[in-house]
């Protein structure tokens, strides 16, 4: 039986998303990573990057509305 844990770092989240066969374009992924690395980046710009990718937006909303154990 496989025990699942909540990802704690960016690399773990990327692997989780890839394992779920989520189609992320390289450009979107690189932009999200760049914003995550920049402490001074406005959150509104990160939101804009996510909103430009409909699949990513749907998955983020689904994840945000779910209960993770």
C-alpha cells in the first residue's frame, strides 16, 4: 500500500503534478518557478501566469478546494 504525503517543496509539487499527467507548458512552469524564487515578485503577476493556462488554473482551483490529508 502506497502512503501519500503532502509535497513540501517546489520540486515535490512539480513531481506530483507530472505524476498526475497535468499538461504544463515549459514556459508556464518556468515563469511560476521564477516567481516562486523572487521574494519581491507581486503575487498578482504570478496569478496572471497561472490564469493564462486554463488547465493549470483548473487544477489549482481543484487543489485549493480539496482537503489534503
